[in-house]
C-alpha cells in the first residue's frame, strides 16, 4: 500500500499529531504487471505516446514506451525512442500521422489504417486506441511482403502462377460479373480444408459465418464494388471445413487475367492480430479499473499520547 500523511497543529502551531491516508495499490500493481508482460511479449510492434498541445492544437507527440517488436520493425532502440518526439525520432521534421493519432487521443474511437512508412521503407498496418486522455497506443504489423506480392500478381501475368501458388495469403479469383469462384491457391485449400475443385463448386457463404454481414450476398456486393469502383478492403469472418471460425482481412482488386475481367481477393489471416488487439484492450481496461477502484484507508496519529486511530478500510488494507 501507499501512505501519505500531514501534520496536525494546535492553535499555537505546535505539531500534535499526524493524519494520513493509505491506499491499497495491490490490484493496480498486479494489473500493471500483467499489462507489462503482455506488452513486452506482443509479436506486433507497439508503442505508447502522449500528445503535445500548443494553444489547444496538437503539434507533436512524445513516445513514453515501446516493446521489443517495435525495435525490430522500426530499427530504433528503446533507449533512443523513449522520451523522443515523433517529429524528431523518425527523421521527418514532423510527427507522422499526427491528424489520425490526435483524433483517436481526442475522441477515444479506435482507428486502423495502412501506410507506407518512408523512414524505414516498409508498409505497416496500424491499429490505434486510447488508454487515457491525451494519450494513444499503437499496435502495428509489417505487411511489406504481402503488399509486394499483391502488386506483382496484379501487374505481371507472366509471374502469376508462381506468385499465386507460393503466396502465404489465401487468394481467390472471382468472375468480376457473376462472382463465381474461378480459382484459388494452395494456401486457401490448406487453410479451409477443401480441394480446388470443391471450392469452385461452393459459394462464399458456404465457408463463411454465413450470417449478415458475412454471407454470399454481401460478398457479391464487395466483388461488384471492386470491379466497378476500385480496390476494397474489409474484415471477414470465415469458417473452415471443420467449422472453425477465422478472421481475415480481405483486399479486393480488379485485374485482367487471360483477357478476362477478374476480381482478386487476398485474404490475410488476422486471428493473431485480433487476439492481440483484444488482449491489449482487456489489459488497458483492467489497469484502468484497478486504478479507479483502488481503496483508500485513513489513520490519525496523536503525538502526545502516541495514540493511533485507523479507519475500517485501513484495517482491511493491513489485513487485520
């Protein structure tokens, strides 16, 4: 527990005793430990930052903490990062993504976005949340290899089959007009437990949750949007042959393959990321709750007769 006290003085100013309070911080300490263990072992890069304001306007942010994966992805040591300003540590002269990050810190509404981060030459997938007022925490994944594979597959029919079969993502090829499945790659078959021919006979809803918004009808609408309006990106709850639910991030692109209009669907398994985001939110919530409900105890110590009075909560804190 943590104790704080103040002197009690009589009318002459002489100290006659002390009055104090004690706070039970056991739960808060345990929550902090759980949060630290999760933060340090998170496979994704993560950092905690505080906003810096001038005249009510966000102008920068300061890094408060980073995990080991941050150091690996960013190539920046913890010693260099912690305490540094975003405008300085990344070498850009201004804080990257300040408008998005400030919006989350202000509203508390989480946001997710992809961006090419020039200082390290990598494509990153960011999820941003607010652990407290004026702060934000970021979880990010390196998706550079995935972006390169997507670009190559769309741009080069010559390399199509090699990239298609060796991609770690699930790839579906749909008829752009009817939405029918024309082909899938080996990763798709392995992930869902079906052969290529079996999948080609199925509708998307057959290997999805198959409840709105994860049905064949919604899938067809996404395919048509990709064909008519351009690239689409969304999360999709799929289901394998055994009924196991799998979260995917789906990216849809229109392409000409063999002279025919097709829509390519790149499905990235995001179960780990969903779990990481859920656990991070849970850890942050536990920490906030522990800090909010930490109990207070009080005591009064009289110097003259060495008397000590405790409140009921003080006895509880001391375990008496």
